C-alpha cells in the first residue's frame, strides 16, 4: 500500500525481502535491519530504524537529503564522535514523557529528564561547529528546532526550575530530594535533621558505641 511519502510493506513482503530479523535467523546479518542496526546504541534509535525499514521513504529529494546527512557524519569522525558521546547520555525521552503524562513521575524521572536536557545545548554547539560540505543541510534539518527548544521559555526554563527545586548535590549519594532552600519549612526541617544527626554523632563518640 502506498501513501504520499511512505511505502507500507505487509508482513509477507517484509519476510520475502528479509527486511526485518526473524526468530529463526542464526545470523543478524541475514536481514536488512540487522545489517544497518550495528551503529544503534540506544533503544530509541533501534525503534526509529525499525520504523524506517517498515515504512521506506518514497520522496527522492528527502532520501537524498538523508544520504547527504549520513555522508556528513561518516566523513567527519570528530564531529560524529562528539555528537555520539552527548547522545549516549540522553535518556529514553519517549518513555519519560509517557510516565509524566500519566502523572506517575517522581523526582527520579524529573532528574533523568533534566540530565538529558542539559546535554541539548552541547549537541546544538557541536552541530553549529560543523563547517563541512553539508553545513547548510545540517542547519536546515536541526538548528531551527534546536534554537526554538533551547530558548528561555522551553528547555532553559525547565533546567532552571529543576536546579532551584531539586537538591542536585544529593544525586551523588543516589538520593532524590527537594532542595531545602526551595521552601522555608523544608529548610527548617533540614536544619533540625542536621542538628539531630550531629547530636547522635556526638553521643556515639562519647559512649564509644
């Protein structure tokens, strides 16, 4: 079945063309997906590649743009490696957003989204630094959206809110806590906790227990 931009393949056609992996395959290279999945290091990338294989593009202009983007990343090793290092630190955003939308998110999920968000300006900077043959295409494909999302009304606003409200220093201890400075009552409770902990420490030292 054809649509304006994509070809939809039914399961019989996909099996006949060895597009996707089969449970009976003894070698991942038997399928087109297996051959092209070697560079996907995250589940999000694998799902996107899976979708692309199930719905191949029909637009020749768009296909050529994608090939040019691939060439840009393949030919510039430094550019590719810098981006890859930042992208490896990005959590599975789709999963986090589903949890947040279902109102099941805790501080752990907020912090993971924050840790992913602070990588975005670095990714933007790496893309801006590319000055190769396909610089105009990189700008067209990525920079407009990145400029929009990294302004003070979007990602930067979220980053600022998290840094004010979450005690990021406690993350090293594996603890996810609201910052005591975010609320005067929390601050008072924090002071009381520290005072009690000091009293317990002094008592242990005196008794030798």
